C-alpha cells in the first residue's frame, strides 16, 4: 500500500492499480499537501463559503484558481511546498462572489508579475460590487468562454456554469498529465460542464449541501430557495450521481469542494459519493475532500474506492 496525503489526511490505495499523476509524496502532519506527479502539482488553499483558492501547475510554474484566501497565509504554505511567488504566473477567477475574489488585489500586489485571467463581464461585476481597486484592470488578461488560452504551459478553456454572480464559469485545464476540470458554484450541471467533465482525469466538483441539513437549517426560506435553485449550489446527491454517470477509467481523482459549513459535513459528502461510486463499482484511484473551511486545520476526509 502507498500513502498520499491531502490536507493532512491519508489516502491509501492499491499499488496494483494503474498509476496516473499525481504520484504519492509524504507530508508532515498539519500542513496542506501538494500533490505531485513528475510534474503536476495540486494544492487546495481553502474551500467553502469562507474562501476558495487552489494552486495547479508544476514545481516550476502554475496558476491560482480563485482568490478567496488571503495570500498572507497561502503564500507561506505554497513556499513550504517549493512553490515560490515568482512561479505563480496567473490567477483565474470562476465568478465574482466574495468567497472567490475577496483577496484578488492582495494576490496581485504580492505577486506583481502575475496576470488575472477573467472575462470582461466578471471584471465589471467585480469592480461594481466589491471595493476592488480599479488598477486591477492593468493586470487583466481578458478571456472568453469556449476560447482556449495558454498559461504556465497549460491550455485552459472556460465553460459556462449556472450560478447567480455576474458571470460564472468552470475551467477545463489540459496539463502534461491529463485534463483537470474545476466545476464549483453551480446550481445544475450545464451541458458544457458535463462535456468537459466527461473527459476529465482529475475532477474538482462542488458538493455544497445536504438536502436534509439545509431544510432544517436556520437559513431563511428565501436563502434556502436560492441555494437549491438552478443558479445556486450543487448538493451532494447531484454531484455524486453525476460523477457516477460519467465515470470512465480515465477519471482517476475526484476532489470534493465547496462544502457548506452549516449544511454539510465531510462525513456526509464522502458517504454519498462513496455509495454512488461503489454502486457502479468504480476502480477510482482516489477521491478526497478539498478542505471545507480552511486548509490549515486537519479535518477533511479521504477514502479509497475499491
Ligand atoms: Zn462560492
Ligand atoms: Zn458563488
């Protein structure tokens, strides 16, 4: 058996299964872990309504996906894993909600050389709704959905998701080690999202809430309706059913992200996904939770699916 750590949790898997990057690397307890193959590295810096950011790339260069985590805490964690600031060449934004863009200017100020990749609509929404300095436009590299662009040696395509921000998208990222697809903050899985996720080797998918917990939560009915709506968030069951429906041998890693702190738990999300995947007897190498609240405290779960 080999061991891989994700945000301080250990995943065991069978060495006889086919090997696809990222390859295992031990970590010290209590710190987030970079997943790496010969080249590919993935690191969640935070996930959930309190803030979202992740690193994807190689040990030489890469990108940050979303700017909802303070670089003051994220950059030292990245540096501890060999990712120094000059290696981060771009920041991608999925949409302009606070938990995804709150620290965008702080990131750009800390990195200086990096560009922010987002659609013009997302940039306008961010400037309109948040107190982001207009100088951010100097760093913008405009992108458009379904039009691939290259950064850090990866070819990236933004695709439409269904959410209630100014503009909403996921990313299909072609790396030297396969396709990494990010789909978060989406009430339903759009046709384009399904298209890209079907070809994924690595999938990061939202598992925001559990139906029963949301129903009995202290949230107002209006907020519950917003979350459950087609432009809200994805629930555990829908994410699990979808992943089971698109499963193929090329899909080797699934990361569950954006868990609600109030209306979900790591145990529930893992259980629902486990049941759906076991039902279709997937030989998935790993699936794991991207930490639901903060990456700096170990409380996420990971399991092997046989
Ligand atoms: Zn969000
Ligand atoms: Zn959102």
